[in-house]
C-alpha cells in the first residue's frame, strides 16, 4: 500500500493519461457520466484503467480520495 496523498495529476499519470493541468481540465470537460453509473464502468476507460479504479476502491487504497474527487468532477 502506498503512503501519502495523491494529486489529480498523479491519478491521471497512474491511469496512463496526460497529467498536465490543461489535459486534466479538458478530460473532465469532455467526459461526463450518469449518476447511476459506477466510475469504473464508464465507457471511456480501457480495461486496465477500469481494473485499477475498481481495485483501488475495493481495497480502500490511498488512491480512493482522489478517485472519489474525480468521480464527483465527472458528474
């Protein structure tokens, strides 16, 4: 288990996405999910990204807080 807190840029890097501020803002602006859809099941994730999100949440990993923030931003 990792220690410390993660930033949104860290999460985007972990997911294999561009992690600069402009790229993050653009991603959030262009990707929205329905309130009833789990974040990990969003159609824009690849299998690896979805698995990372699911596993992190299931294990209550250090990534959970920033994943929850991203979830809120995408709604």
